[in-house]
């Protein structure tokens, strides 16, 4: 609902600035110690699409996309050029990039996830918008075939096996993915003169929960 399965032109998002944000509530106690808590289980990403504009044709494409989404009304896909693969940014997608689950002999549907690890700690991010034709799955390093061994729900980021993976078998996946976002404004202000002088419009984009 209120989401269009269409990607913001990747050539325009290239060069944009943005990334994840967290919300942390901090209370400083009388003794100087702090209590920290977060109401968010997952980070939320923000971007500025205006920085990707390089020509008047780009501005026209932006306005067309904005009008078709009716401003903030409808969400859309966004390619985050700094984080759009299951593995390393410079590596090819491989079916062993991420461990997404272990089989129990009964379950056939699994959520795609990407794990971020550092210093013995990790964060598991649900991947909700995989890119068509990029999803690869493996069972104990044996690559599965899409359309034969599994199907992909591109709108929810879930994969369904034809046959349930056996008990304790490691299920791995590789993929490219988009971020579900919406415009964070209901207006775009542009000027031909200022754009030619080097100014670009401010076009905030924010991740949405879907």
C-alpha cells in the first residue's frame, strides 16, 4: 500500500549524500553516569537526491519522478551506492555472502538479511527490496536455481524453497538490494539560472517501513 515498485533513476542517485541514522534516548543521572536506550530496532536511512543532479535534463527527470509519486504520498525504491550488495562493494554477488537461516526440515520461507559485524558485535538488517535477477541461494555451498529450487518475493524480500531445507543445513544468500524510501518534502524548488551557476535543489529522501 502506498508504495510503487519502481526505482529512482540510479544515475541520479549516484553522487547523493546520505546513510543510516539511529535514535538513542540518553538520560544523565545525578552521579554522572548515563542510561541509554533506543526505541528503534533498525536504523533509518536518509539521503539528499538533489546532489545527484548534473544537468537540466536531470532536473526534468526528477520532477517527473516526483510528480508521479505525488510528493510524499507514494514510496519507491532507492539505490544506495555505498551499500547495495550482500557482500563487499567491489566483489561479485555470491550465494555464500550471507547466512540467512538454518533449515528445520519444515520451513520453506525465509527472510533475506544482511549482517553487519564489528568487534564481536553484530546487527542483522532485514532486506525488503531485493533487485530482480540478482538473488542467489545456497544450501551448504550448493547453489540453488531460481524458478526451480526457490522463488523470490521482490516486494517483501522473502524467498520460498520448493522443498524445505533439511535440519541444521546452513542457508546462504547473495543479492543486490534497494532501500524503500519516500520523498521527505512535498515541494521541489528549482531555478534554471541558479542551477547553471552550480546550485542544486535540496531533495530530502527518507527510508520507510514496509
